[in-house]
C-alpha cells in the first residue's frame, strides 16, 4: 500500500513538473507571437491557425478591453494566465513533497519494524538451529595387538581378544557412569549419544586420559593399544541411519589415539564459550555421492 502511494506521489510530481514546463513554454511562445503580431510580421498559416484557436479560447474565457490603448492584449492575457497556473502548481508540488516526506518517514519506520521483526525471527531461527545442533554422537572402538613375541609363560596369561573386550567395557562403563548416557553396541564399535554439546570437552578429556592410562598399564605386557574415536553432530530428531555412516567412515579413517570429527562439528564447536581443543584438517573424502571434510581434535597447548 505504501509503495503504491509513493508511486502515485512520484508520478504526480513528475506530471506536475512536466505540465509546469509545458505551460511556461506555451506562455513564452505566446508572448513571442504577441510581439511579432504587434510588429505585423506575417506568420505561416499552420502557426496562425494554432494561435487562432488559442485566441478564440481566451476570448471565451476573458478578453481584456482597454479603450485608451488600441492594442489587443488577448494573447498577453493568455500567456500571463499560463504563468499563473504554472506558479500555482508550485504549491501543489510543495504539498506533494511534504506528503512524500511524511510517507517516506512512515515507510522507513515500517521498514525498521519489519527489519527488527525479521532479525528477531532470524535470531530465533538461529537459536533453534543451534539447539538442534546441540546434540552429538560418538563412535569408539579399541585396537589391540602384541608388539613382539614374549616369554611363553607370560604370553599364556594374556588373551588379546579378552583383554581388548575388557578394556572396551571399562571405557564404556566409564562414559556411562561419568555422563549418565546409554552406550549402544553396534557392529563397528560402541555408540553414545549426548544431548549437550558443552560436554564434548569433558568427553574428549576422558577418552584421551583413558587411552594414556591404559597404554601405560599394558606397556609391561608389550601390548599396543589404540583407541579410535569418531564424533559428529546429530540432531535431536535425526535417525541413526543419517549419522552412523558418517561416524563409521570417520572411524575407518581414524588416526591412532586421535578423535576424528567433521567440519560441521568444528563450526559448532567454534561458538562454544569454553574451547580447550583445536582442529587439524586431514582432507576431504567421499561418502557415497557426497564429500566430507575430516579433521582431528588436538588438545590446546
């Protein structure tokens, strides 16, 4: 509605200015014709016909009669009337300009309110998206192997497969008891789902501290252990089918004793108030028809 009114005002102003210019032009031409007519200078027939129409029109409206001066001022009167009308249009333009200024103020105020509402909605949408991205999932597993052949009696006491499962269960139980989350066993490892992104620093600390501790414990048995971990953002309503393939891909690419994440997790992590980790880019990899940017997590110095 405001735009339509502004367009009407702009069109009216343009029309008035054009009319004003046209009236002034007609007035000047009429004055020139009046002077030339007084001088008895002959005019072309088409020009004379046009001014005859003007003369007849003005005669019907008002024709000055001055007995003392034997001059017909009909054309001069017409010219003055055109100038007066052009002058009166100035007042009309002033009214429209004032109205346009008021309209611009109203439009500006309306745009400001719209912008405030838009920014508010945008902030709410951003907050909603942020809340949706406040959840994350981790997939972890343990790789274990004997580094070298040991004395027969000692080697008999340790079953690598049993020890690996025991160690994995220890890590699972530690995560459950510390964060109160459910850890699910799937084919590729152990899957845990967290509802607060702010816990990720503590989760990373726990996993890295655990692997260092276990590595020290098994060193005397000449057993090598690697904890591989993958982390990604998982929305509140996301099905496991949407994020587990990402985690499994990350786990396959995982560096020993490093936590692997996607770029989307890094972006979400960067807006946390407390950031105790940094990221190292490892490259872009194919995941089906899509590509994922893979990074690893490093404790800040």
